[in-house]
C-alpha cells in the first residue's frame, strides 16, 4: 500500500525495503534453520545482510518515469537470482508448493533481468496475486509429489555456495560503495 500511495503523491518513501525485506528473509531463514535446512538458511542470512540501502543513501527509489519502485541492493542481478533460488528452495516443502512457486517464477518471465532492481516489487505483485488465488479459490489444491530429500539438500548446498561467492564479490566492492555514499 505504501508503494501505491508513494507513487500517487510523488512523496516516495526511500526507506522502503530497508527493514521489512531483510526481516521477512530472516523469518524464513529461522524456519529453515529450525527444520534442519542449515545451508539454505546460510544463503538467507547473506541476502538479509546485504539488504536494500546498505551501501546506498536510499533503499529504494522510483524509476525514471516514476512508475516502478527499484530496490538498491548490491549487485542486483546476482542478489535477485540468489533470492529466487533461495526462496524457491524454501517453498518446495510447502503443501501449496505449486501455487507458491509461481510467485517466484513470474518475475523471470516478466523480464526482470533487464531491470533487476525491480525484481522484488514484481515478486511482491506476484505474491499478492498468488495469495488472492489461494484465499479465494473454490477448488482443493492438487496433490504435489514430494521432492526427494537429497534434491532439497543439494539445492540448499548450491544456494550456500552461491551465497558465499556473492558475499565475496560484495565484500570486495563494499569499500568503494561506502566511499561513494559518503561523498
């Protein structure tokens, strides 16, 4: 709702995403850790650590046309790709898995790669649509086969490896970003 109000009033809240996004990631990460999915939880911690606005003055801003919120997280394409894989892995254990996976697959289909800073807002719109479907659907969910545990473990392991690579790249550039913000 804040996003829509900000767009109408041109009084955009630049702190949008600085706290709520990492908090939501940490919530899911806690569930992952509590259920024994430690490697995927480590990937979640990396995402939360490099939240929007950590290395910039504003966590988010509107695009040139003033229509779409863009989130300022470090290395946005890599962050968004890691987020999608981390969250997909988190969602595969949910009984509403088929429907929940759509919230993460819609942004890539909608072409976020050309503007990766828009990934999170496109995912938010997809989540809103998915939740409305889940709440208001009239039919029962289709049973979805359970993924073998080894697939879930390998997926989580790969996310952890990718998060370490992302962490190294961000850390190597962090000093430059901090100096740019201070200037």
